[in-house]
């Protein structure tokens, strides 16, 4: 299976969600577009950090993601 994006937003919120998912036993991948843009000489701030999970982990991750979204 592949990766699916479960979050786009600020780095602080992405790290918070990533920690919650990993505590629940779901492996995550974080893509930091801020760092990539800065290294490329561009500036980008909107929806700059993305969190991905394996599609097969979605059933386990969904309650954690929904709880996180409700707490925002």
C-alpha cells in the first residue's frame, strides 16, 4: 500500500499530531515544505508541513486524528 496525507498545517501542530499517532503505534512520515522551500531559495508558509501514514494504518489512526482535530 501507499502513504496517505492526514494533516497539512503548521509545524507545531504537525509535530503534536505526529507524537499522538506514534504513541498509538502508528508510524508517520513528516514532509517539511518550509525547509525544502528555504533550501531552494523560495518562501512558503501556508500548509507548509504535512503528516503521512500508511494506508493500512488508517483504521488505527482515525480515532487519534479525529480527537486531535476536535481539540483544535
